[in-house]
C-alpha cells in the first residue's frame, strides 16, 4: 500500500517554499482606496460555467476599509445587486464573499457563499470563485472552503454592467473601494478543477489556455495602460474609474513561484495514535543534501532541536520522511524544518503547528470499493463544532474532488459522490479543523 502522505504533494507545494526561491509574481496594482479599473461592458462568453482567480492582500486593517470592499465584479452602474458576479468581502470585511446571478429558464436569482478564512492585514491570499452549472465554490489558497447548490446559465451582462477591479461601478458605499493590492487576475468561461487552481497559483499562465477570457498580470513598469495578456485583448487605462489617484504599480511579493525547482513538497505534523505527533515531509529533488533537522517550539518563538534525519544526497525522485514525536504536550505545538548541505550551507522552511485532541473515534469509510457515493462516519467526542474537509487525490497526488461539511458533537455522517471520477485507486484525506483524522486508499469501481 502506498504511504498516504503522497497526497499532500500538490496541496502544500506553495505553503512551504524555501528561502532560496524567488517569486516570479512581477508587479501588482496597489489600490489606496481611491482608484479602480473599469473595463466597461464586456462579454466573457459565459454559458453555465465560470472561474475567477486572483491574488489579493489587505494593506490596511480590513475593518478600516469600505464595507463589502470589492475585488472583481460585473455589476450595474445604476443598481447595487444587479449584475453577473461579485468577488468581494462581506458586509464587515471579515470574510471573502462570492456571489453569482444566474438565469434558470427566465428566472434570475442571486446567491452568495463565504469563506471560512478571515483576511489579515499584510497577508496574501489566492482566491478562486467557481461555478459549474450545478454548484458554486470558493477556494482560498488552493483549498475549497465553501460551496452551494445552484443551477442555470450565468446571467448575461447588459450594456450598463461594467467589469471592474478594485472597486465597483455604482457609487453607493463609496464605490466599495478596496484598500490593498491585487495581482494575477484571470477570468475563465469554464469551471477549473482543483488541480488546475493549485497549479495556476504557482505559475505564470501563457494566456492561451483553454477557456481563458481575460488575464491581467499588472507587470507594466510605466505608462497608464494595463494589458490583458489573453487573446481577448481587454486592455484598459489605470484608474479607468476616474477616481484619482490611479493605482500604484509596485513590486509583487505574492507567493507565486512558477516552474522553478521545488525541493520541499510538504512538511506536515499529523496527530497519530497514543497522543503521538507524526512529523512527515517529502522532497521532489535533492542536491548535496546531508541531513534535515526538526525543530520544536511550544510558543512559536523559543525552539529546541527535536531530531536529526539523514537526507538522500542527490536525487531527482520523490523521497518521503517521517519522525514520531512521542512526547508532545496537550497544547499547540510548532514544528520547523531545516535542510543542511554537505558543505555546511543550510536553509530553513516555514513553521507549521498542530494541536492533537482525542476528537474522533470509530472513523469508518464505506462502502469501499465505491460505485458512486461513499460515507465517512465518526464520533466527535470533543463536542467541538467545525468544518470537515474530504479530499480525494489520485496516485500522482493531484486533488480530484473535494467536499466541505460541518461536524457536530457526537455521531457524524458525511456523504460524498465521486461518480464523475474514472475507475481506479485514490487516496482519501479527512481533516477536521486543523486535525487530520484519516488518510487511506479507496477504490472507485
């Protein structure tokens, strides 16, 4: 049986980049709460699917900005909630919000979903808002956080519907102007897969991808033209909203690392049996690698050396490592990994944390093999309520399906349909809040 930790390869490719990597994000547009891009009435050729992707960062405290601060929207210049889609913050700017308007046999309806993530000042977030004709989804940093059933074709943009970035077209609520930085905006007329979202987070797309309708990298260094790098050619003028001063061109440090070699694929502590913590990591390539050192902290500031683990020297194949911390404490524990070369050079990777509680007992996955639908059941004896994420990966570590549900104290059953997946062996990953409850193989008939 393959080790289950291969499933983390795609998921955490971004989160644990080494200090030696360089971002290829280029430039970005910084909105000071007084500017935006207005590209006017645009036909993106939507039918019953769409995808909206971007990197965003609050540069002031979120609660100091305009309510419902807008990121990307097609909205009427006359009416607040008359439009096509809205990617923005909620009313008090504490969560990301995605709303879409659809036409179902002449009946137009508008629905919205919200992230679990609460944006913090100065931190980059990758956002993907999706609609596949049956459901709407919101992904933050490559992970699905919210979904909702919805049907119908994407509402058609009228002549008074303007596509805007950084604010919206109607004047109420101070144009809902955004106080922060936006980068790598792309609009698609198809619903991207989870694997595509995770890949796009880390590369500069070419501009010729299937379904791409608009792509703004904001890498201009001078002038007032903002270029669309897709074949659509929807170029515009910086501050085309006329809300001077224009957005500022700044160097972007959005965590996008392109096709540069990535050594560390993931570094993840997982709650094991008998209150142990299993610290696992994997590398894609290693060059001149002598050994790793695992560091542990109980406050995130004061560190101790927990273990030294031999590296694999030079290799171009995936190598996995694990260490069992047999003496954790009943509190949040922080772990950090450093890698040391034979010549004495070293690099450190970002820390991560885990809090192991005896939350779930008697976890079962059935039926297995699976025809269309399976059930995950467990007893949540902690009485804590929170989100449960079910993720299905293929044998190459690509995320193929995901579902988010709520767990409550006591007995829980969560059903997931994977009828759309081809027959074969997959890996199921079950996470409750920040706790990893289960990882194992499932067989799809």
